[in-house]
C-alpha cells in the first residue's frame, strides 16, 4: 500500500531543510544543507528541486501529493510571489513567482508562505501553542519573524504581509534594515543585528577576540550576560529593552492568550531574561492583561519549519478536496 506524503521545505536564513512528511506528520527523511544563502532565485530553485528529487527517488512507494515551502521574507501567499526583499543574501528576489516556478519543476502543487508563519503553524498544532485560540509566535535567530493566529487560524492580512514583527520600527534613528527603513526590530534584535553590535561596540573588545566567529559571539554574549558578566550585561541591555518593547507592542495590538518564542536566540533570551520582560509589562499594561498572557518557549526543534510546510500542504490539499466534493454535488 502506498503512503500519502508531502514535502515540507524550510528555506531558512542559515539552513535549508527539505523533508518528506507522511500523513501522520512523521518526518520520513530530511536533507539539511547550508550552501544556499547567496544563491539567485533560479539557482535556489534548482537547489531545492535537486533535494526534492533525491528524496522522491529514495521513497518511490510514497504517494507524494504536494509541497509546502517556508520562505525567509515577506511573500504574497495568495499568489505565491515574493515582495521586494528577503533575508537571503543573494539578489534578485523581488517579485519572483516561486510557487509556480517550483510547481512546474517538481510537478506537484506548491504553496509558499513566510517561514515564521509555518514554524508558528507547527507550534500551534503540535507544540507550545496547542490549545490556545489567540496566539502570537515570535522567532529570533538569524533574523526576527512572527505569526499571528486569531480564533485558531493563521492571520495573513489582505496580501499575506501580516505578522512582519521584524519590521516593527522601535528606534527611528536606529541601524538601517534590509527593508530600507531604520530601527526595525530585526536590525537590532537578531543574530545579524547582534553580530553587527559585537563588531562595532568597543566594550565587546573586552569579551571577544577579533578572530572569534560572530555567530558564536551572539551565543557567548547571552551566556556571559546570564552569568552576570558586567560588560556583557551592559552590551546586552539595549537588546532586553527592545525585547520588552516588542512584547508590549504585540500585546497592545493583538491581546494574544499566548506568546510563543522560538529561534535559538529567542529561546536563550527568554530563558535568561523573562523576568525583566515581565516586570516591564506589569509596569506598562493593565495587570489583568499581563496576568492572562502566557509567555512560553517554543517546543518543537529545528524541524518546525518542515512540519509547518507539510501542515500547510495537507491543509490546502484538504481544502481542494472539499472544493471538489462541493462542485461535484452542485
Ligand atoms: Zn525592516
């Protein structure tokens, strides 16, 4: 008997994961690479097609029905087309019809959504967001993204642009962001933002040697600060403030029941600095609201994007099936 399955693809800012996921949401197999960040859209498509084809040939007895893809940047979900910029380092990502191009090459229906939307979707179905109707998912790693769930459903907005928490302006004189604006949360509070801070803040010379890998510096900075290192705490202080402002704004606008925080940096910050965040919220919001807002660490691991992609594909296939049934009965 053939097993039903879909592909879940997570094009991350650092790693690219392609997984074959069965109808019970078990990841049958997955490939992980990290040589994709500088690729052009067409090179990226060839790269993804090669990974999908490898898995397809390994599991010929699986009946693959579709593919859900997480893209690291804003995307018009309804058209499957990218907006003007992405968190990838290569160029030419403006207005690319990703879902059509990929669908033609792998001969499967393809749905593409923002990567944070899909990671959040997986958390709501299988992880820390389970059982909550109103959820905000925030992920902080290389970049910063988020997803909004209203009445249990992913809210995408009019063009699929909703939930771009990374581009919420928190300092109009702050560093320039990839989107062209200044002081976006992502340009300050993310792996890339902290790498820049580590390189530019003179105090960091007391903590890091110039040879140290900037990505590892981000983790070291958080760990040192958590252990009470005076210089690290001073360097990290503005980041804690941005985290406080981010939580405040999210609660002010959306009043979620739960805020799930994912991403390696997000989880580390929450683990060590949730108390100053909670104290700030208590000082700036009605106590009733703070008391009833749960803040949780994401539960799923590195494959949340793959699972989210698979969920999206199965959900859309189901909708298509329902539509076919209704049309047959007309
Ligand atoms: Zn921005």
